[in-house]
């Protein structure tokens, strides 16, 4: 699946997008797999309460299933203005 990173998440990881082979069944499990890869992922996902996630461009929760999902996007909360 494609994993996209936006704003400071992208800055900490160093790439905007990657294709990930995963055994994860939920977003939380995917995050755990990414954290185990390298320190840069651990830094980006150190506080997931400061992040939002979208599955196939729909806002979702970290306990959501990844079954059939083609794209996961991580980003900080957006503010209006």
C-alpha cells in the first residue's frame, strides 16, 4: 500500500510517500511496524495523539482495519483560519 506523509511528519521521515509491504491489520499495527524500521519513524510517530490518519482519502481512526486499503496518509491536525 502507499503511505503518504505530510507537514512535519514528512520532514521527520524525510520522504513524502513510499510503498509499504505490511502484515498489519490496523493502522496502529502499521505504525508499530514503521517505528521498528528506523529512528526517523520513531521520531515521527512518537506521539500519535498529535496525528490524524486518512485511509483512501477518508479521515479514520488508528484502530481502523487496513483490509482493502490502498492508501494511508498521516498528517498533523488542520486548523482553520
